[in-house]
């Protein structure tokens, strides 16, 4: 028997995680869901509830965002990118982190790997290194960055996760909202940081401008709903195939981010993105992703129907 396919496996595990899960309880009440902190949760619980939109998913940032008190302090190139947030679903901040900041970050990761403090998961990902590193944490909580993120979301955000890469991920196109789902939808935002100059041979990041406006692809969209006791039986590749189909049907145009060391790309919770194929297998593609949640949403993992464990660190 594959216990991972049964919801009770996760419920049992979560029974001992009240502290990290209780943040969802007031929102279960708000949306009239009869759930405990350890209960399974997925988009199926919200099929009859309208998902309120975030400000710049309902009105165009081009018309309004310049009224934000922090807007005037932005560089002109950033202002242009921020104004286009509603339309494009991403913002580029060139040369955002200094050479010194990036070098310190790379040294920290090297040291952590050498000491065995972190290891690779899912092939190429070093997960949550920021929890052990003041250097990474202070980059994720950079005040200028947080100001821009809260401007785009029109509310405060909290750093939830870091992922470090040494090589290109080659991850197929996806939306983060299948992994870090929220209700209301869209209460996640991501920041991708180039930790060195990146060329087309080492598997750069790709993304599809405007794809965040497409409907969120959730379990029911690839026949992965499951039953009362069991999770759906589709694979992650089935999800990726569905996304590939949507990209084709909508004739979406891909962009590849040939970033310079210190450049940042911020993406919307539903922007489709992934990693290009690695051609130069000897080359590195050092980069880091930060994910942030807002404080006013239920957070869960759609595929395994688990509520998200939040371990915010100061
Ligand atoms: O950096 C990459 O290649 C992809 C990263 C990514 O897809 C993610 O963190 O969601």
C-alpha cells in the first residue's frame, strides 16, 4: 500500500504541527469551512466560494500604482516595470543586489554544502537555506525589495521559502500556485536572483509574460481531484503536460532571462515559468528564489492537499 496516496498520512503528521498550521484557522472560519488545523485542504473546498482578487489583478497597476507612497523613490526603469505588473505579471530589477552581497551569498552556500548543513533535494534544489543564514535572510528581507513586493501585492508579505541552485533546474513550465496554493488565489509572490552572469547554455529561467491572467490550473484541471480518502492519481508530469497544452493553445510567447549577477525578476503567483535545458553541463547557473506569502490567505499544497507548514523565522 502506498501510504503517500492517502490523506490520513498527512493528517496524522500534521496533528503534531499545530503551531505551524494554526494560522489557517481564522480563515477556515471566515470562508465557512468546517476544518481542523490538520485537515486536508484543496481547491475543491472552494469551488462554491468566489476568490476575491488582489488589487492589481482587478484594476490595472498602470492606472493606480503610482499613487503608492513608495513609487516615487523607484528608479525610472523600475517604475516602468512596476507599472506593467498587471499586464505582464513580472517585474525586472536590474543590478539590484551588489557584487559584495552576491559574493557573500555564494560563499555561504558553498560553506553550507561543504559542511553538510544543506543538501540537494528534487535534483537541483537547496531548500530553505535562509533559515540557517543571516546573509540569505537579510537578502530576502531587503527593505527595498519588501517595499516593492508590498507595493505589487498592495499588502505586507512574509518570506516563506528560499531555494538555491548551482546548476539550471531544467524544470518544465509551471505556475507556483500548484505548489504553494493560496485561497484567495494569488497571495504568493516570488523573487528570482541571479547569483552570477547567466548565458543561454546553462539553463536560464524562462517565463511567459501575461500568463498570470489565465485561469489557475488546479487538481480538477488535470483530473487529479481524488476522493474523500485518497489523493488524485495523476503524476506531476501529467500536470506539466497540461501546462504545455495551455501554452500551445494560447500561443504564449516565451521569454528567457539572460540575467547579470545581481539582477532580480519578481513573478506573480500564477506566472508560468521554468528552467531552460542545460546545454553546457559543466557550467553553473547560480541563482536563488525567494517565495513570500501575504498574511491573509489560507496556504496549502494543492497536489497533496496538505496545509502549508509555516515556520517564519525572525
Ligand atoms: O530557476 C529555475 O530554473 C526555476 C525556478 C522555479 O521554477 C521556481 O522556483 O518555482
